[in-house]
């Protein structure tokens, strides 16, 4: 919780900040945030502002995602998992995780996998991701440890591989659960840039890209013609934030729970479907995206009709 004072001052910048995270820098709300940033006079004040704005974003993100995941599922039960080490809240944003913190992250996510299996959870939304360039940017602030570009790259690769192994373990440990993973918001290929866990190819992992209100790829969405075949709406998507207000936010973090919601509804009608079958059904019943883009947009109505017909 950022605290009442921070929320009172900066909550109005939430949409613009999330637009900027998604690369939507030309929106009215994004420009308002950029004007605020440009008004800051010192590096210290800029750092403090960044921490406060990010805290507001983190405060809103999980509730917004949960609202999309639970929409029109009155009997659904929600479990909330946090995967990250403390620094991922960006309070310690100018360094990378230590080996000890990565080990804690691994232990935490292993506990998540145990919880999933113990409670028979069928769908897990994964609106998160880790990228090499993000880690490298953080490590460059640790010049005493990583003096050269090669040092930074080597450490970032080790961190990425640790996180990739962590998430592969979780997905593999829960074969009866469908994990719906946000593709990411950097407008790039998830395999070329090794964005994880979106780059993992497993039968119970569905990676979701974002489309806009016109059904075109969102300008920020990550992609890959083989791995990101299914898309959902991720631009100005309305959902709740902790204050009880509804706010339109953008990102594959919003597209993923929209897709996870559809998957949960499919399983409510056809509970015997395995994760790979749910993935196939959502892709088969989706609406093709017009060229030059590829993939399909989830068509919930068609998906539920197919699930109901197959369950008879």
C-alpha cells in the first residue's frame, strides 16, 4: 500500500503511468505523466517520484487483473500468489537480485505449485514477466560488482536462466493446471529477446498477446508466430482498483486475465478437458486477426458453445 498521502497525490496518474509501461506514450494520460516527470528538477527528486508512481501502479495492478479474471464467474474462488523477491516491487530498483533472493523466489514459487496441486486449481493467470534488458539496466547501477558490459550480460543471463528454470519447474509440476501467461509489452519477439516465462513452451502454458478495440495487435504487444497464437483485449480495459473505482488500463497483463476468464468458463462446462485441449479449443474457435498480423482473438461465445457441445 503506497499510503493515503501518496495515493491522494498520484492516483490520478495511474492510467497514464500504465499507458507508458505499455508504450502508449501519446495518450492524454501518458502526456500528463511525462509533464509531471519533466517538472522535476533533481535526480534525487526524480528517483523519489519514480518510486511513488510505481508504488501506485503496483497497488492497482493485482486488483485490476483479479477483477478481469473473476468477471461473470460468481462461484469462482481466487487465490493470490506473489512470485517476486522484495526488490521486484522496485523499492530497490537500482540493483539486481542476489543468489539468495533468487533462492527465496524459487522456494516461494515451489510453495505456490504445491498449493495449486493441493487445491486442484485449474487456471492460473500469470501477468508478469522478466526480461534481460530490465535486469541489465538494474545491474548497471552496481558498477562495483559488474564493471564491464560483459560482466553485466553474464550476470543477467544467470538471473534469467534461474527464473526460467523456476517457472519451468512450476509449470511442469502442475500438469493439470492451465497457466495463462502475458506475452509482455515491449513490441518484440519473446524468443529473440528471451522474455520469460512467456518463452517457455509447455502443453499447459498459453501465452496471450493483446489486441485493441479494432481487433488489431496492440502497438505494445510482444509476439512470436509460433508461441503467441492467441490474443485478447488489452487496451483501455475496464476493471476495479483497490479503491473500488473502475479504471481502464492497458497491457498484456489485462489481455491475459481476459483469456484466463474464458478458459475458466470453458472448464466450468467441460471440466474433463486437459489444459492442452482448452488451449486448442480457444484457438480453434477464435476469430482470425486480419493481415498483416497473425493469430486469433478469443471468441468466448464460440468457445463456450464448443465446450458445451463437447461435454454432452
